[in-house]
C-alpha cells in the first residue's frame, strides 16, 4: 500500500494543509479584527454621544473630542476618512478636516459640496462649522460684512435654543455678555437671538462678531433683523452718544444716519476746553463751529461760553434736523 504524505503548513494561526488555506484563514482573521475595531469605534462613539449622521472628530491621540453632522447620503463616503477638529485662523469657529494625502488636507464641507471657486467660500448657514448637512451648506462669494448671512444664522440658531432665563443687569435690562466681560444692552426680543453668537469688544467700543473674516457690529445685525438691510450710504447710529452708550443696542437707541451725521453724534472728548459741543476756548474767547459733510463751518466768537453753545445748537438744528446733537443749556443763564 502506498503511503501518501501530506505536507502541512504551520503558522501562528495554526497548522494548514495548503498555503491557500492559511491565507484564507488569515484574511478571515483580519476581517474579524477589522470588524471588532469598527465595533469598538462605534461603541466609543455612542459612549461619547455619537450616532447616525454624527462623524467623530478625533485629536492627535485618536480620542473623540466632538462630532460633525452630515446628511444620510454623505455618511458612508465621509466615514471612509479619519476626521479631526481644526480652528479657523480668523475666528473662534471650528471645522472638520482630514488628511487626503501626505501634506494635503481637505475640509469636510469642501469634501461634501466641492471646493469653491476663486474668491468664493462655502458658508455654514447656521454658523456652526461642524454642521455639514447639505441643507446647511451653500457656495457664496466673500463680502465685506455679510450681515444678511449672519441674520440667517441667528434666526436659525434661535430655533434650536431652549427658552433659558434671560440674563439681566442690576437694572433689569437684558444683556449679552461679551468675551471681555462687558455687557451689551439689548431688548428682550433680541436676547435669545444674539446670545447664540460670540461677541467681542472692538477698539471703538462696539460689540462685534465675525463672519467669513468680516467684523459685523451688533447694531447692524439688529437693524437688519428688525427692518431689513441697511441702505447704501447710511449707517446704524446710537442715539445716546456717550462712550458707554455704544453698548446700548436696544432698538429705541438705534436709528439710521449718514456717516457725517454719525460723526456729528459722537461723544465729546474728555480733554476738550469746553463742556459744550462745537465750542472751544481760543485766545480768551469762545469759538463756535460745526462740521457738515466733512467741512468745518465757523459760527463766530463769543464772550460767554453759553452763547457759543446756543449758536452751535441753532446751526445743528438747521443742518441735521431731528438728528441734531444739541447742547443742554439752562435757558435762564
């Protein structure tokens, strides 16, 4: 009787009759390990608050830090990449990013709707750079002060916000807290909308936020929300003109004005020689003058400071009408 010798292949996975059998078992083992890895990742995601449509964003150590939202049709291709969170260089906003090849990155919103053309951008309508659902993305052209876009953002965010108690100051006025700790006064109707954005204090003392690298003053946003876009050539002016009133953004304190009218309405310098607008001490006499459309107009010299202030008031009413910034005088003097 002939004796048939069977050569067996030994591996770390066991002993096999043929190399093909060993390769098949090894491939199956790799699939099992990959499936276990995916299952562990999903378990980690769920434990961290994930679920369908939520793409985990990891740090450089692989730990889940937060999630990005995507539409159902985009979830499968997006999950083929490892995503991490990145900060926008010109703002506090974050976005999702992945490494496509060595040294080349891709933002998630570009991955989903395509890269924008020159001078273009992909905007997140609700202002959340991690919400990459298709309905929240749109191609746009960068503009200086896209206030209408920000109006869309705050309106959308308000629908997602719960009715928390309004934050108020000691006078009972609704306030939005700026990052520096200052308080901007707002109407109750505006508080819920405005409190969803991050606001900072500009060098001029106004509350501002950033949209696509542009500074948006809070007064412009409020006016747009209440009355529509600010007409070309006009600005939103604070009626009360003290420096401290630049943060009083209640609707009753806002109005449209020309740029010249806005300059006319500015607060008086603390080191001025007179306590009145348009009055200065020159050579022992009080000079009255007023600016209109960038041109100074001399109103004369007066022995009494109050008379110079009255001359200024008369000219201000004639030039600026009901928007005139008037001196308060004791008519008995």
